């Protein structure tokens, strides 16, 4: 027999400027940028940080690193084959910033393959007019993940919440002002309040809040059900 009762589950509360959801390369790089900018940042990951799908990426990624190449030429190639699905403004930011990302990764220990001349061994990618793929053979993602993981563990400015799944966003007047998560490791709900919204949604931190703001049946945890023997 299953009896449906309301159970008390501990709620841990955090206030932060930025909450980053995910543990892959993009999320970890964003965490570093926030820390460098001097803002409070929490990175929540369902697995261990660093996690995500970056680790299974294989053949490399495109960046205009060759002497005969440029970010603008890279952009032209992208827009020539994008099927009008890509925002040109965002693509322009990408092709310029990715060059700096390569330099940053190498300064942190990334071992991109280089030739005997010391230059990056850039592989050809389909639809690219130049050789652009920075790589570590077929284990590029795994290599990058290890580099980012080592740097992330050493960066005390970034608060890491591993084994924590974000399951709901808290909104007020059309703005996201917080989030709910489930800490599977400690068996608690986690409430995040964004500091920029402090005072706009004070009930997010009230001791007794309406359950409409709580997660709707978080995966693996159901605080309103207790199973008992008949």
C-alpha cells in the first residue's frame, strides 16, 4: 500500500550572481570568465565537474589559426554553408573568440598536436576553405576535459555543486530570479537566488514557501510520497 504524505526534505539555500548549469567545456569556460570578472558564480553539474559531452568529442574543432587564414574568412565559410540557420553576429563573435580560446587552453596545458616545425597540425574539415581543426588525434575532447577539470578544481573562486540537477526556474515578472535543484549526493533540495534580483522575489528565501515554487516531481526524489508495507 502506498500512502501519500508530505515529507520534510531539507532545503539548502544559496545566493549568487551567476548560476551556470552544466559541466562541459562551454560551462567551465563561462565559470572562468565570471570568476575573472569578479562576480560570484556557482557551477551546478548533474555529474562530477568537469563532465558533460565534451569528453567524448573526437576530431577537434575549427579555429582560424593558420598563417593563411583569418577569423573573417572562417566566418565567410560558415555563412556560405549555414542554410541561413546561423546568426551572423553570433558567428562573428565565435570565430574571433575561438582563437583566444585555443591560446588559453594551451596556456593551461592543452596538448594540441603540432608538427616538426612547431606549428599546429591543423586538419581539414568539410566545407572549410582552410585547414582549421585543432586536435589531439581522436581524443581531443578527453584531453580538453582533463585540462579544464584540473584548472576548475584548483579555482577556489568558483563554487562547485556536483551531483546536483537543476529541475526548475523561478520567475518573477518575466525574469528568471532563481532556480531549484536536487542534490542527489546529500538528499536535499537546493534553492538558488540570484543577487541581482534580491528584493524582487524575497519569498524565494522564505522559510515556509508555497509548493508551487518547488520542483514538480524531481527525478528520483518525490517529497510527497512515502512507501510503506501493507
